């Protein structure tokens, strides 16, 4: 498949420029753009759902194509104008999963229980079934993988899950509510401008053993599963700072020196749908309060200039005051939030 369209994701909003053959008889134009939702990508053609209807475009005629953010749903700064539902759609592919499936518009993810994001359903849109039957299907899908069903239910900051139709249904089934998380968003240049400066960065498109060794200090991992989740995404960049900043600063991508020391600061960036999604931010306790996380975040934001991406998102638990304070200083605002509703375990399970 053409490299121009090979990284486009089904369901994302795209702009595709392609050659007309023959040229437009009225204007003589030889190129045109199709803007809309990507419905299909095949070896020979792709289909874009535009405001004028579905357009089938031969891959051989495509000269440029890129994913762009969903349409704004309200006035205001671009990072806050996107709807809660569309932000959930943008964020879903940004964190990896071992297995993905769909139920209508809903996105199901399973990763042997590694991270809640990697092992939960994002119930945005129409599941294509009555709600109770859709929940039954989800429960069966996760049960087949030895996992409880877990729903990432989104809403405004501080919303009550019981006020949502799905949330009320899940509560009636005994689902527990936990891990309230804030969705923070920002303009790229605001984050870049907040860089406090610091040691040199390594930005790599490869998950190195050194990066993984440091990540294992941040949480329990599952061999094979963790690596798959971290690598999975539209375009993933692994950022790090080594002790003393021994590697030269880069804004282009290359594999980090395989013999390099274990990093003392980490971050992961997933690029897609016109957004950069920041995650896995961590600093070694012995190196905290030196601005390393802020410096690394700003460096990854600067990298987005090379990808024509101007918006950023991240997720942080609502009671992580230190992290929230850091991101506020970097220019991130609260956009929305979500909670996890988890299926109760059977008696004796």
C-alpha cells in the first residue's frame, strides 16, 4: 500500500489530495481535496465520507494525505473546542492494546489486564444493539479473555456516572466506580514555550531495552504484553533523559544508543488524528524537582512541529496534585474526565 495512505486510520478525519483524470472541465484544475471521515482503505482505493457524500479515490492518484483533528463542537481555543466524545475517539488509539475489536462504534481493548486503558471498552457512539444487549456482548467478550468487563465512561469534570444512561445500567448490575481521570489538553506552542531547559534528550521511534528497564520501575509489567502495548499506536515516540544528559539533543528520530545508561526520566508520545498524546511520564525519585519532566514534555511537543500537529492531550488521575500542577504550568487545561466502571467478580471468583 502507498506510504502516503498507509498510516491513515479508519474512522479518523482526513484530508486527501488527489489527481483528477481528466482535469475538471470547468476550471481546468488537476488536483482536488477530499475532507471527511475515512471509511475504507484498500490496496487500490480509499473511501472518504465528505459533506457531499462518499468519495472513492484511487490510491495511485493520491499525492498527499494526513489525519486532522475532528471538527470543533464549540467556540474557544482549539484544544478545548473538541467534543468530549471526539476527544475520546482521538485518545483511544493513542494508548496501545494487544487486541482491539469493535461493537458498532464502541472500541474494545484487551491486554491481559495490563493497564486499565489497555483492557477496557470506550463506549462512544452507537453500539448497534440495545444497550442491555451491548453490555451483555461486552461482558462475554472480556470473559472469553479471562477479564472483567471494564467501561471507560466519559463526561464533564466531576460528572456522576449514575446520571448517564449507560452508567446507570452498569450501576444496576453492580459495577464499581473508580480511577476518576482528567483529560488535559493544550496547544503545542504553549507547551514548547514552557520549557525550563535542561539536559539533552533522546527521542526515539524504537522501544529500547534501557527505556523498558526504566519503565519497569514505574509499575508492574507483563513480559511480552507490556512491550506490545507500548509499541502499539499510530506513531509512537519514546522520550528519555539519561544521567548527566550524555546523549546529544535531538529533534529528529533515531534509535538510542543501545549501550546507553538507564534513563532517569521517561515519556511516551503517540501521534495521530492531528493530536499528540502524552503518556508514561516518569522521573526517578532521586532526580525529581529538577524540571526533567517539564523539559521532556516540551521537547516532545517541539517534535510535533515536524508532524504538522498542533494539539496535545494527556490523562492524569484527578487526585495526582503534583502532576496536575506540573501540567498546568506547562499550559494544559482540563477538558473533560472519565471513570472506569468494572464488572463485579462472581461470588467465590
